[in-house]
C-alpha cells in the first residue's frame, strides 16, 4: 500500500461557506490537516468580503445559506477578477439540484454528509490543475524573459553569450518569479 504525502503538491486555498458553525469549522480543520489553506465564511456576504483578500482557488459552498443563498453568492463570486472554482457541498441532492448547480457554473455537487475521499479527490484534481496552470505561466514567463533579454541586447548592439540568454535570471528577477508563482 502506497503512502499519501502529507504536503500536497500545490498549496490550494479553499473558502468554506456554510451557515452551520460545526460543519464549517470541521471542514476547515480537515482541509488544513490535508495541507491546504482554509478560510471559513458563515454566509454569502462574509464570503464575498473574504474572497478578494483570501483569493481562494476553490469555494466549497452550501446552497442553503441565511440571507443570500448559495446561487446568488456563486453569481457574485464569479464576478471577481480571480474567479475561483465553485463546488456545492450541500444537503440538496435531487437530480434537479445537480442540474441547477451545473447551470450556475459549479464544477462539482457533493451531498452531505460528504465522503472525505470524494472531497479529497476533487480538491487534489483542482490542485493539480492550478499547479499545471502556474507551471505553464512560469514557463511562459521564462520564455518571455529570454526573448526580452535577446531584444534588449540587440537594441543596444550587444551580442549576448548563450549562457546569458538561456541561463537563470538574476536573483532579483528569480525572487520576483518565485513570489509570483506563490500567488
């Protein structure tokens, strides 16, 4: 039997929105035990206030929330500049509920009590997708950087040695690249 690594390959940020304190806190605790960052929100307005600061990759969203329901909360979350993936974690499990969440832009619909293995699989896949996206962005950044170094050298009439074109960026640029990939 293989061992499951304690730290996930990508530090996923998950916003947990549930009106029940115990459900919300237990789910956040479980996510943190799995190595992800978790932020609780008790209702839609709290989720909308937290999301621009916390910048979640995924939002686990109860549909039956006090005041603003999960569908309206989801609609507003999708208007953010950094749009998180939305997953319903709810007591609503009818076929019509599932169709409605799909139409509303949710990527998953988990019915409470949620199977931890199913939740972990969903979040691991999301983490993999976000990790690939950031790796692609980093590779693109390196390619652009190489292209810019060649253009800048040509503009001032320099011919750069191969290691200056293909080599690593200076420390300041490397640190900036690492900071950007951590976002």
